[in-house]
C-alpha cells in the first residue's frame, strides 16, 4: 500500500481508539507514530522532533496561569458579578453570558476551561431561574469558542501555529474576528428562536449580595492584566509571559501551587502535542497531500470553505476540535488551495474548519455539551426520560449550528476580514 494512505489509516485508527475506547488520542498517536515511522523508514529522532516544544510551552504557561485563577475562585466570582449586572433585565442574561464567555476565553484561559466553567455556572443558573438549559448552555459554549481563537488563547495559538508551519502568516486578528462573527451570528439566532428575549424571572444573583474580590483574587486579576498587556503591546511570547506572572502569583501565595498544577488540563496538552507527533509523520509520508487531493476533488472556489467546514464539524462530533480536527485539516489548506487554483483565501478555510468544528461542541457527546448536560442533571435531578429528551434537543442544536455555519461559509462571511 502507498505509505501516505497507510499513514492516514494510522491517523484514523488513533481517532477511532480515542472515541470508542475513551483513550487519550494524543498518547495513542505518539505510539502509532513510532510504528508507521519505522515502516516508512523515518528515524526515531525525526519522529520525536515532531513534538512541538514551542507550542507545549505556550499552552502550558497559559493554562497554568488560569488554573491559578480558577483554583482561588477569581474566574467564578468575576462571572457572577458580570451576570449580576443584568439586574432585573433577566432577558439580557443569555447575552451577558455570551459576552462574558467571549471575554474570559479571549484573555487567555481559552475554550475548554471557560466552557467547563460556564457549563457548570449556566446550568446552575438555569435550574435556579427555571429557564431552558437549551438557551443558556449554548451561550456559554459558543462564547467560549468565539473568544478561544484569540491570539493569546490556547486554541488560537494552535491554529496560528499550524498555519505558520505551512507558511501562512499574519492571520491572527482576521482569524479571531471571523470566530467572533460566526459564533455571534449563531448565538443571535438561538436567542431569537428560543425566545431568550421573553425571559422574565427574578434573577438569583444580586450584585450587592456578592462578596468583594479578596486580596488573592485582586492580585490575580492584576497579574492577568499584566500578562495581556505584555503580549499585546510588548510582543512577549504568551507562554513565557504567563509563566512569569504565574511564578509571581505563586510567590505571593494567591493559590495553592500544588492544586493549581494538578488542575492544569494535562490530558488536553498531551492530546494536542501527541497528535502533532503523528501528524508530522503523516506529512512526511505525504498523507496530507493525499487527503488534500481527495477533498479538492469536490471543491471549487465557492464550495471549498463550506465543504471543509462541514468536514470539520462532522469530525468534531467524534473527536477534539483543537486536538484532532485542527491538526488534521489545517495542514491540508495550502495543498487544497494549490489543487483548486483561483482566489481561495487560507484564512477563509482555516476559519471554516475551526468555527464549524467548535460549534459541533454543543453536542452532548462533545466536551462542552456533555459538561452542560451533566451539570443540569446534577442541579435539577430530572428523570431519565427528561435527560434523554434534553440529550436529543442539545444534539439537534449542535447539528443546526454546524449546518448554519456551513451555510455562512458558503456565503463567504469568512472573507470579510
């Protein structure tokens, strides 16, 4: 068999084992990289070189800093204070949740930590307010996804890094703006369709009843601000800036260091970097060229973005967006453009992949949707029949989101910026 084709089969096996056996796909991928690498005659040191130390440092630094903020309660209290600002205008709460999730995700924690925080927070809120979780859960998840493409957030870093490896640079802000545009459009659609504007109940969160930020939380907020300023205005590497701020916060004992380290999403870091090792082998064996050529058969200038976006959305129902979908599909972009010819924007294709795949995360079989469903059930103790009904409805919202954003990609919204 052609080595490129065989390498793609190995990649598919890694994804399948991750989904069906609930294994960390990154760890599986590193093991399989050795096997297919040896079959393809690639030396072990070359396989190991596929592990991106630069990406790992950036992701670890950022997730460690915000793990501190999560452990000492800074992020949770900030979220409660923001939602309380809606006051008696409870119909604004879904919109406040969305904007809050965008902000928190964009300043550094990224999609998964904020998605987890907002899933637990919004489902407790939905239970207390007696409103549908179908409205509040997607707002938190979509907001986390939208902000997560910030140049200083983990998923944004992953996308920008994968693009740069193909020589595609300067996409940082257009990529981020596209994410904000796509996810916001679908959030507005859900707000209207699910009648969020009709919510009229007493808010369970009152600003004057919430505590002030304590000493540790105030210092943490200042530290996060310093990190953001360092990256945005002084162009310091986000990982190194985050490590420096985190070190200062640890010295000032604003949180238990051991607990913060334990709270780092190690599984996600290993997932992303592990798949990267296998992907480097697949690329060397020209598997990506084969995949690109296959997808390009069905594409032209107008259909490339929706087709690759839909592909990413479907893949994301069964695997991680940042850990599997992005490392698999983004490396195909330059080859697809070369195969199609014409005026195809790389930012358009990369945005379509990421945004549609992120929206698929609303599904209860994906991380965000699963956390929301579990949190709501824990807060309300609904029957098994009601759980199943909510499961189906949440999956329908995810499917609708993938189809909606596929249509938006077809209309060319990712070529605006």
